[in-house]
DNA sequence: GTCCGCACTTAGAATAAGTAAC
DNA sequence: GTTACTTATTCTAAGTGCGGAC
C-alpha cells in the first residue's frame, strides 16, 4: 500500500517502528496525557519593595501590582523606551487599577519601578545561587509527570507542556500591539484533546476545563485562544516524537521529488516570462525569486494588527529598485524589505534581461505602497505549483534549495585528507552558505568583541608556546647529534611530539576564530533544524569519519534519530 | 475569488545549564 | 569554589498553507 508509511526510530535503544498509518487523515488512535502545567499564582511583593508615583511611595492593589511587575521586570529592556510599548502597557495597566489608583496614576513617566526592578534582579540572582540538585529535582518531577504523554503505545515527550505565564506582549519589529497585557490563562480557557478511552487530565481543584474533546484528526493535546491577536496556541509533541519526525521526513521527501523536476519547472517559468498574460508573467517572476533567492511565499497580513513585513507575493514597489547597470553588472535588482520577524532582507542581484523587463512593466504607473505583483497572491501561486507536482508549495523551494546547497557545498569544501577540525569548519561553512541564502540573521552577541579578543589572546599565547617548543626541539636535536645516545634520542622524540601537539592546538584555535568571525551575524541553528535534510549530514559524517556528535548535539540527535538510523554513507539528497 | 479559522512549521531572543579558567 | 564565558534549551512570536463558508 503506497499510503502506508514505515517509520523507523531508535528510542531507548529499542528499535521501534510504526506502520500501516491510516489514510483517513487520523493522526493517532490513542492519546493520554496529564494536561498542562500552570505558572505559579501571583505572589504579592513584600512591603519593603515599594512603587513610587511622582516621587511618593504608593501601595498598589494586587491586580495593579502584578501588571506593574511585568513592566518592572523589563526596565532595562529596549522595549520600555518605545512609545508604542509604553502607551499600550499604560492603557492595559490602567484597566487593572482600582478607581482610586486610576485617578492618581495618570502618567507613566511619573512611575518609578526601580525598587521592584532591583528586587527581581536580586531574586533571579538568588535563583542562580540555588544548588543544582534543588532546581533539578523539582523540574525533573514535573517533567516526568507532565512532560510525557502516551500516543499509540509509545511514551512520547511533549514539547511545551507549560502554559505561557502572564506578561507584556513582546512583538517583533514595529509591532502595533507591543506592551499590551498578556493575561493569565485559566483552566476555563483551555481545551483538552485526548482519547475518549484515556484517563482524562484533571483540572486544578475548584476549576474546570473549557472543553474536553477527542479529535484524532489533529496532533495537539491542549489549546487556548491568545487574546492579543486572537490566535490559537497549542501544546504539541516534542520534535523527537514519531508524529513530528514522520512529518519532517515527509517534508524532505517532497523536496527530493522537487529535485527530480525542478529543471522542468525552471524551463517553464522562463517560458512564462514571455506570456501574453500579465498574471502568468507575475507568477513566473515571483517563482523565479522564490527559487533563486529562497524568498518566503508572502501571505497577506491584516494591516494595523501586525508589524509591516512582507514575503515574495506581498512585495511592494517601495521594496525594489531596478538598475540597468550597477557595479559592472547588467540588470541589477536591489531588494530591501522587512521579512519574517522584521529581519531585513537586503540583496543586489543580477537577473536575466527578461526578468528585468518584466519588473519594469510591473512597476509602471504604480505608487510606492502598491503591490509589485498585483495579480498574484500565495493562494494563486500555490494552486499553480500543486498542478506541477503533488504537494508542491512555495516553501518546498526553500527546503530544496537549502538542502541541495548543503550537499553541493559539502562536496566542494571537504576533502578526506582534512583533519577533523578542518572538516567541521567546512561543514559550518556549508551550513553558513545555506543560512546566508535563507537570510537567517542574528544580532551579534553582546559579548562578541570581547570573546574574539579573548580567543586572539589565546592564539598569541599558543604561538609563543609553539616557538618555545620548537626551540627546545632544536636544542634537543643538537644534543642528540653530539651525544648520539638513546636517552637524547628519546628526548628529541618527546619534543617533536610536543611541537606537534601544540601546533595542532594552535590550528584548532585559529579555525575556531575564523569560524566565529564568519558567524558573527549569521544564525546557523534555524537552517540546521528546519531546512537541511539530516540525511545529508549523517551520510557526510559517515563518509568522512566525523563523529555525528560533532555536528548534532543531544537534542538534535533525538530530533533526527530517524535519519541517523536509516542513512548510509551513500545517501544522495 | 475572498475571507476566515485552524493547525502546523519556522524563527530569533531569552534563559538555563554546562564548562573552562582562575 | 567562583567567575566568565559558551552552548543548549526553552520560549513564544510569526510565518505557511489548507479547507470551508459565502
């Protein structure tokens, strides 16, 4: 049966497999869990920790105090300097005040939260001082009780089994709702999903769930509606689970099917650049961007509710500039737009003449705020892609291009003669090429300069050590030449080994420095976790004798257990 | 087509844990 | 043992894409 999926996975060293998946869209047959873990209730501040308004100490009602602490905790965060954040916070805070407080506290800038801030800083300091065991015993107990569920005969790890604690909404970029109050979630807000014939999770004493349902067409265990955006939040399984692993595997198999026909698709969209129909030209140019530049699809977003970010289909005139000539290249397209998480995408790319001419056409008679692709959206694009290949959507191109790039780069950069640190540097460089393609950026770590400096100091020291060791070797050799006895020969050998060891250490440090410098603003984790077929990495490790632990940490090995299990060194993406 | 609800993947930041240096 | 820094894990926001109602 084609629809049957056989899934192999190691867990607890027992070979485990699932087969005969149902084809009716059901995701499980049995599901039992203990429900979510709620954050602890609010603990009022001790009286000595005071809030000041307009220079005077003021005791707040518990409700108002709790919301004030959310702000106090963020005092040294940039958020609290932003107007929108402050405005949204103050508005929602006032809703929690008694009428007396409301009439007194009328301006945020007269509020002084510093004592509260200091108090929380001291608390988190104290928490750090707690012994390892103290923290772990409690965490471990909760993890064992709530961190696992049973799904179809297997005990599976749950991803996020804790309910999000109340706080202030931290939207990314220029988010219009940043600073708004994220209310405490109550059991009455929560929907439980589990098997009818399982032991249902108990709501905390004196409370009840909003609903208990038994829907095996979905994978979530717990859900609730988040009131700031009105979206639904879920508790789902850990990436190491069968249900996630299988889906992940499927994702890469879809990308591999794209590989087989991608040249045909490319030929077609190039053909479509000449279409008589505007909608087809737009579709073809957008697809070219998605394929060549690994752009995201770009769904529409509700204006005013979210930060203004775009993807391919939602690009506007203001995000693109055309340069017939630039830096010695023809037909240069300059793209500059805020992407997912408001990360800036900036790129100058030389394109084919037809693409350039089409873009000129799309821009004609338009204003800065107008859509570049006015006859296109993600739904139209994906419908077209679906016709080209079963399961093909815009994001499959990102997966495909990321994985194929890793495979090519690994081939290009690594040689079996390299030593392990060199191989790992090459792996990281291949990974980096993908991260650059996918525009995975990070803020340079706060300690970056210092840590680079420290590393350089280490390198300098190691260099001194090396020259000293070389000197000693030379002297030993001279001794051996004159004395010609066994003992001095042995000394030469030891010194030789020392030189070798130290120069190896130096090389390692230098490689590390290069790696770190090149990684300053680039985040490798996202591509490694979400875009790179793990079988490419596993095969590479096997072929070149690199231990898998050098590439994947424990969590990653758990997530990719299926790939580690099934892949031999000949695997080709 | 358009809109909307829903479920799921992808994302960088924040925080915790681990480790090396002192 | 403590501190300083690195790495792993957690957190939750922000995307994608599907399907159904109109």
